[in-house]
C-alpha cells in the first residue's frame, strides 16, 4: 500500500534525536514561555529573513491574530474588506470573518491555482484594507504585481504561508514577502510539529508586540491586560521539535521537488494535467495537485484498488460550504472547476522512489 502520508514514518526519520529532544523538555520542568520557544522564534525568523516571529497555537490563530492586531492598531475596522482567493482552504477565510472583517473572494488562475493578480484591482473598493496572498499547495504567488497593487492602493499585504515553508520568490522566502505572514505547523506540513502550532512573521515591531500580547490573554506583563486577547501559545515541546526539524527542512523540500519533477516528467496519461512548474525554488510541493478534467472520482477509486491512497484538496470550495451559506448563490467558475478536478498524489520525504514509480505506472495505465 502506498499511503498518502505516514506521520509515524516522518517522526521515525528524526529518531533518536526526536525522543531525546522531547525528553529534554520534559525533564526541564519548563513547558511554556521557555528557552525553546524563544530559540525557535529567533531561528525561524532568521530562516525566513524577518525581524520578528511570534510562536502561537496554530495557523488559523496566526492569521486571526494578524487581523486582530491591525484592528487594535486602528489600521482596520469591523466591516473592512480583505481580498482573498476563492479556492483557498477555509481557514484563510475564517480568520477574516472571526475578526468581523469582510472577505471578498477573488478567482484564482487555472494554471497555477493561485490568486489571479489580474483580477484583484477590479475588486478594490474604499473599504478594502488588505490583500491575502495564499501560497496554496506550496507555490508562491506572483508577488511582484500583487505588491505593486497593494502599495498603489495603500493596502496591507498578508501572506497565508501555511503550505509554503521554505518556498522562495526572487531570493526572499515566503513569510517575508508582505507586511505580515502566518504559518501553520500542523503535523502534516513540510515543517510540522507533533500537534498544532503556528507563527506570525513580520518586520513591523508594533504589530509583533500587539500580536504577542493578544496571543497571551492580551498581556505582555503578568496580570496586566492591554487587550481582549486569547490563549494561543506555542508550547516548549512543539518549539523544540520544530527546531530539530527546521535543520532538515531545505533537504526535505529538495526530496519533494525531485519527486514532483518525476511526476511532471513521467506522467503521460492524456486525461491528466500536471501542475505548471516554471521556477524550481518557488514551489515546495506541500501538495502535488494533479488536474483530472474527467473521471477524477473514478480515478481515485481505481487507484485505491491499486493500493494507492490519494486525497482531494479540497472537495468543496468555501463559498459552497454550509458555514458560508450566504454565498451559495455566488458563482466562481474557475474555483469550482479546480475543486472538481484536483487530485493530490502521495509525495513526501519519507516516500521511496519505488513508491513514486508505482504511482506513476498506475496513473499511466488508467484508461
């Protein structure tokens, strides 16, 4: 069986250092706000090239805290609009609505699955305060034209980098391409913790300070509360695990690229469309999303019978989810086409070359 992802294999690949790292934290007796979190924040900020990193509880909280921070700073007000890709994972949109802000959905490009930079400007109104660039599946958005638009209209540029750990755009890493960025370290990510964890990245000292307080009950000093904050804190075990895994992130991303390049080069079935891949360093292939314009669901079942597990990222777009039933009358044809056609193939640093060959062979035999 070729599983889509085996997290135990990922953990095993870091042994015995992983167990020793956890044991060290347990024996220290210090589980929150310790040296491991401080060190991870410094190391990940240096890795991404930002001045500040604030470790938080998860990726959704990281995005939410960015918008909450801007609201506390008076940059945004309830009802202000945030332009966001219509085909993103729902967390991108949940962060906006949790803060009382208004998502404005923008179609993606069919060839990249990313925010269509040519469709953004028509959506900007006097209430628009930010553009959210979601580096979906591990590929960086076209940041130059998006940055130009944001500056021209005096908008904040927020990166959802939850799937883009280590991706590079013109010499700069994801997380350092806008005004602020959010990362998720969910266990299945390219840089994954053993539970939920996240981080806010920014070069804005004021935003970093507000976010740090908001994530800790609105407090920077014990029992002194500046804001109506939340409890969203990265614990010492997760920070220590992430420090260990960060050392191997670039190497693991290279394995992902090598396997993705095999898929792109060796899948010849005319029923399938492999992703565009113009810039090697700009994609870290958190997800390898193949497009299957016809018979996608039949292909998934056939692969299952062949002993190959796949996933669909994502079966239903946000505007068709019950959570946002007020949007069900809206039409986003490109988004809906993507969600109806994508199929995610097994791809991770712990897969073997033989397993990738088996997937390719099965795909090419499907009729």
